C-alpha cells in the first residue's frame, strides 16, 4: 500500500513539473463540464495576452500570487474551513494555485475531502511551477462560458478579436466571468450578455466595472501587479511573433463553429 502511494506521489509530482512546458489538452474540470457539447479551447502564450487583462485576472482572482510565500494563506484557509463547517458562506475564493490544482486533478464536486486534497496538492504544485507559468496555465484553462475555456477562445468568442488586442472594458468583462462562467452568455451582437440584472453574471460585471479600475489605479497600472509575476513588458513587444501558432492571431476553428451554430451576427463575414 505504501509503495503504491509513493509511486502515485512521484507520478503526480512529475506531472506537475511537466506543466512548466506542457499544457494539457483537457483538464478534469473541462471533462466534467455539464454542458452538452464539445470543449472549445486553444492555447496562447502569455506573451500574446493583453496586460490589462492579466492585471484584471490577478486583481480579481489572486493579487498576492507573485508576493505570497506559499500557495495560500493558511490562517485564511482555516477561517474558510471553520465557516464552511458551520454552514456559512465562503467569504473568499481560492487562490490561483488552488484553482489550478482543482481544474487539473479534480471534478466539479464540492466536498470537504476534495478541498483537503486540493489544499495539500497546492503546496508541491506551487513549489515546482513558478508564478508566471501558473498565470499562463490559469488563463489557458479557466472557463469563460459553457464549454469555452482559455482566453484565446474567449476573446474571439465574445469580442471577435485576439487576446493581445482587447480593450480595457473587454478585459474587465472577461475577468468578471471567472467565477460565473457556467451562467455566462454571449450577447446577440457580440460581447457579454448582462441583460439579466438579477443574475450572477450581471452582479459580477457591475461590481467589477468600478472595482477593477480602482484597484488597477491603486497599483499604478498593469505593471504594478503583473511585475510581481515577472511581466514588465507590454504584449506589443512580441508583435513580431504574432504569426506563431501560440499567438492566437486567428479565430480558432472550434470558435468559428460555435458562432456559426449560434448565428452570430459576424458569422456570414468571418465564417465563410
């Protein structure tokens, strides 16, 4: 029994180390998407992602990713456990290392055992994958709509534009989707559908339209937060490599098919 657990631990650690160079085509979180359809995703290098978007993601999901010593604050985690055991609402979300471990290794089931295993695995994961790579893995595996994963697919799906060319408002809209993606819908004329003012997507978007710009100003713009994970240069620095396969400079075929199926207003022009 001990030998089997030891071997499983070594295999898991080796897999975590490989994530520094390898992006899995599917995660457990994607495989357990309840929507009835095919997963839509295409990897993109962090070099070709708008810096305002990266800053919005960090500020929204885990502003201490690049400055924290471990994968999460143990004191805050224990407070969350006590509140959960007491039947209360979680006052804060998981950090990016925790979310990545969940996305990569676990299903969507919410239970105390999974949370405990997720917390334990977050420590070796955080030790062998650096912060910049964690952010890259996160924006490539995070869900932005039912069946739509990663910022490459999301930027084209919602805004018909590559991830290196989105606007500040579009960056805020996409960051707002991260905890609410199962309920997200694209508007008929493109962009995020926030017409349901009672829905969780609207509430997240409405809050972030003032919260994230204020937070971004407080840190002195995107370099004030992205520099903590090793990103100081704008995406335009890498403009000469936008023909590379990992630049997401053209609409992924799976997004084309999804838009055509939804009769997107631009489909007749772009999907011929």
